[in-house]
């Protein structure tokens, strides 16, 4: 009888022992690394994007969720100025090139927002609203700032840059 009892627990031990070892490594990382390093090494650093909507280009007086231009949106009835970058003007461009690039930046932001879930984060500079009453927020997906993507594609410049570089 005793031999059968040990055989019955053998399959459970094959699962339980490796699981216990993995749990020990996962929940008790080595003390010579920071928590951020341990998390990155394990590969569990994930950003959960919770916002999602369809963004048309804004038109007409009723604006709930839409893209105004390359750095301004309406989302759920709130007008939001995306921070950290500037895009060419579309409503009052200084030249034909600015108008063209402004339209491209607007369409690209629309595409980025409509690709899937995203996050809206507080302005790292602390201000909640600009002088026009727009909420100042950062928009990102998977931890990547969408404004940085526009800058990288030549459709925007970092905030505080050289000014209107499009004309």
C-alpha cells in the first residue's frame, strides 16, 4: 500500500515543485537589483491603455470626440491640448506648406488615435489647463507618447522649439 500512495502524488509533485521554484524567483528577486530592473528582466512591464473611441475630424459646432488638429482633440466632450509638442496650424496657417503639413499632422493623429486603446496622462509640467481652458494631457499607447511619434515623422516639433519652422 505505501508504494501506491507515493506513486499517486508523483504527478502532482512534478507540477508543484517547478511552480514553487518559479514563484520564488518571480516574487522574491535578487536583492542586488532594483524593483524596476527585476520587473524589466522578468518582462512583466506592461501599460494598460483604457481609453478607446472613434475619432473623426472635427466639423460643425457639435464636438464630442474628434480631432481638431495635430495637437488638439475633443474627447468625451472635453477639449484637450496634447502637451509636449506643436504641430502646424490648420485654422490660420502662415503659408501653404504649413497648411499642407497641418492637414497631414491632423490626419496622422486621427490614425494614431483610431488604431486602438490609448492612455491620457496628466501634464508632467503640472498645469491642468491652458489659457484657452483646454485640458493639458499627454496621449500615449503602450507607454509610447503619440506626440513623440509625430515629431519623429516630421509632422510636429517639440514644445518650445524654434517656432514656426513650416514656412
